[in-house]
């Protein structure tokens, strides 16, 4: 069994926790590997991939990393590992996470953890029964705009929030192909489960459980097999109404956030810069200006009738902090902190996504 569980520590505090990363595509190479390597107390031990080019890419950045062709090789030496990170295609998340937990290893799963909320809850029950950590990589809880908005809400700057508008829009009029755009339901592709996982998780984190879901979902691009333009409306038990737009066919992007309260509104354009930085090969390091954005991109808070004269005052954007996720995972594994994103939270988000899919198909709102 692995050296560390989610509830106790079976390893020396001065030894890094050994991490196996399953998958070295976009998620594995851009997000997980760099963040794992940058986290004090974690060591990237093994990468699982059968792709020679991806092996060469991983070896170039992490010369000491070991490789495996299949996950079965990991289970055979589970006592040499402490954590398995599942960054392989969506359809593999549940079987790989299940096998890792059954091998006695703590697990991080990239979002979405599963294609159905019931599967997420079964995984959570398995992890709980084994006393193992099961965490879901929802990095956008550490986006700069989300952290800034949480601060504004905590300070009561907006008054009573009434409406939360969140957009994750792109202009990608041509299909790229691959499993993310496959129409095969087993692949769990499409924007509803891709970008929708982010916006729904953020809203539930901020405003609590959902009670009603309505959605419109379309295939806009020629040859598209799964949704590339989706709208979701959520009513929260708290009374807040959330509206989400996730799209690959938006030629003019709307604000990332538009949050309307009884006293003021907050409007923020532009995506957090951390993904672009990671894609460009930049790496978080102590003392670096990681996650910072220029003043001209700051959001604004205020109230009034004219966008020209009542646009509000600029709000300094809190730096984004993706490294905080794996730092929290490391602390949870050592018994000094809490799981940053639980499978139960991920299941609640999947409840909303499943309801949205049903709503779009039936043309009617779905109660939760």
C-alpha cells in the first residue's frame, strides 16, 4: 500500500510524497506535472504514457522521472508511491481512480471526476471506506477573478448578490478533433462537461446548492458531434440566480464575470493568465510574480445608469494561485490540512450538469 492515507501519515515528514501521473496530454503536461513539481513536499516519480513523443517531452523537463506504459505497472509497485494523479481522457477517470484506491493509493482526479454523479459518489464511498484521500482538480477555484470575487463577497462590497453571470467563451470556429469533440457518450466530451465543470463548480462554491436548472445546448460548427455552444441557468437555494455561457463559437467575448448585488455590481473581463503562462513554459517559483495581471485588466465595481460615467472604480485583481491546490493536497496527505476539493462537491456539480443535459434535451427546467 502507499505510504500516506487521507487520514493519517505513514511516511517521514522529511521525505517528499511520491506522485504517479497518469496521462501526459494537455492536462498532464501543462497543468499537473509543473504544479506537482513546484509543490514543496511532492515529487513527480512516474509518468504513465505509451506515447514516445510525450515520454521525450516529460524526460526533457523532468530528467529523473520514471515511466510506465500501463497503470497495472503502478499497482504492482504501489508501496513505492503515495499519490496517483489521473489526467488521462475523461472516460478513464472512474476505472483508473477505482483501481488506484483499491491498490491503497490516494488519488487526485482531473475534472470531471466522472460522467455521472452516482459514479462520483461511489468513488467517494470507496475512498472513505479505505481511509484514502480522493480529491478533484478544480483549478479554477484559484483563478485570479474568482479569488478577487470571493474577497468582495466576504467584505459585503456588493450587498445581497442577486445574479451571477459567468462566461467561459472562446473563438474557435474550426473543429480540432480528438476525444473532447467526439459524439460518443462514453468519451464524456463537449463543453457542458469541459468548461461547464468549471463554471458550475465556481458558482456552487460561492452561492451554495442548486434547486432548479435550465439549459440550451447546440452544435454550431459544421461537423460538430457534441455541444460547442451551451447556456445554463441555475437557481440556488440561497436565492441567487446564476447564468453560465460556455462556447467555442463566440466572435466577441463577454465579461468573464458580471455579478449584480443590491448595492453594487462587479464586472471583470479576461481569463486568468496562469494557463497561458504554463502553456508557454513558465513555472511557478518562490518569489516570482506568479498569477499577476496588469492593471488595465482589473475588474470594476460600482452602481449607476451609464457605463461611461458610472462604470465604477477599478478593483485590484488578486493574483491567481494554482500552486495552492497541490500544496493543500500535500497538507491533507500529511494530516495537516483538509481536502481542497472533495468528490462529494464534484458530485453536486455533476448533478447540475446532468440536469442541464436533460433540460436541453427536453426543453424544460429540471428540479433538483
